[in-house]
C-alpha cells in the first residue's frame, strides 16, 4: 500500500492516464496517500462509474499535484476544505443517477454547536455523494462571525479515508481534533500493521474503523474496496425513493 509496486498495479486499473507530480522523491507515506486515492478511483471504475470534469465532460487524463496538505493559500483566499465555496474536488464520478465528489488531501470544516470553536481535520481521501448535499450558512474559517459563507454538508453521504504507515503518530493525533464531531458512519484509518490496544481505543473514540493487511497488501486493498462498495450501495439505496 505504501510502495511503488502497489502504485504501478493500481495505475493499470484506472481508465484514464494519470501523472503524479511528486515534488520530491516520493516517500512511503506519499505513496500511501496516492495509492489510497487510486483505490477509490479504481473501485468506482469497477462499479461502472464514469469520470468527468466540472463541465460534465469525460476526462482522459488527470494530474495529481497537491501532495502537501495546505488548509489555505498565503492570502487566505482559497481554502482546501470539502464543501467550501473555493474548494474543488480533484475529480467527479457519475454512477447512474449519483454524482460523487473526490477530494485528495483535503480538510473538513467542523464547528461545535455549544461554543464558537472551529476544527479542520484532514484526510487522504474524502468522497461525497453530491445528490444529498445541503447548504448551510457558517462563519468563514478564521472569522469571528463577520464573514458568512455557504458550506455544503451531509455527513451520511461522506466517506473519509486516512492512512499512516507508522500507525497513529503524534502529528496524526493533532489532526484528529474535531473528528469526534463528524457523525459520518464511513470513517476509515489504514495502517501498515495492527494498531495497539491504546491506538484502537483512540481511533474508536473518534469514530474510525481501522484497516490493516492481515494477510497481504492485496488483502488490505480488498478490504478497502469492500468498504467503499458498501458506501456506494448505501448511497444508491438512499436515492431509490427519488428515482
């Protein structure tokens, strides 16, 4: 999952050309992020998903550029937050009547209901079913209420996949701030080995299910595909009354 071999294997399962701008020599962790994205894309492809751009045209190539996670640009004008009016998915996939947004190395906007507190947990891949999204007026990130924007939400249509080859290191624990407030039933953390008892409690407390290669790397990819397909089937079932 965190190596070049897996990357090359998954690339062959994508129905269009992909180029990755690695910035520097790719690390194990960078391969893990990209391969997680490729598993999601290849699973949608296996489910007969069609990949399109924002105009609705089918794509024949994709450049994966943003490997470093950045919440915003230097001038704080473009926020890399799923659902934010300046945030854009890396790719769209149409599967029958459903449209899925795919975000890579993006953030989520989470705020408490009782006190004014904003959290911005990030994930390797965020998948959202566009059909069920609803708009909500919220204070702009970093604002104390003077700037109001429209953010799109629907946690039951949001799938979150994070991974770390080193299990739950301290930097990832900081990233988990706010995930307790994300009521999505589809939160997954991928690790290279089985988490410790303490790590399992930490992940469970934040609503995550952990996936690790019990037998082989292929077994881990199969596990991911199964969870993604369950999510797609659940969204399909939700759409049935409206068809």
